[in-house]
């Protein structure tokens, strides 16, 4: 944890900035969950949040399925057009919390930074 500045985390994953000096890493957010990591810009993070919301609204889970909360029957698009993730409704909720919490924290940090600089 010495190499990162955590932005937001939950039981499912974490979002952080790398402490590396390079501008390419500092301007992006690393989001890691379920053996997967994405290095995203702020715009890509917002696009990811939109994909999560679209998937949540799709009701793609079978209503008669006994494992509907844990079955990975939902296909989540990512900001990387070539990559989609098979997720369960529980995982989707956790990803939504992780992404929305990260965006909220980034917005708060930017707001406070703006106030402190004025």
C-alpha cells in the first residue's frame, strides 16, 4: 500500500492512484476487482459507470433461476470496447458502489482543491 494513494474501496475492490512520478499514471485511476485491473481516465471511469447503470437496468437475470444473485449471467461492457465482463447481480452492485464511490471521492477532492486554491 506504500506505492498507492487509495481513492475508494469496498469489500469487492479498490480504486487508487499510483504514486509513480510519471504524468501518465498520476492522471489515471487504477480500479481493481475480481482479478481484473483497469487503468482509466476520469472520462473512462464515468463511461464505465454508465455501462454499469445500463447493465443494472437491463434485468438480464432469469427470474426463475435459483442462483440469480450469484450467477454470472450479466454481461458488463467496459470502457475498453474489446473487453466485457460476465458478472452476477451481487458483483454488479459491488462494482457500481466501487465506481460511484470513486467518482464521488474524486469530485469531492477536486472541489476541496479548488476551494483551497482560491
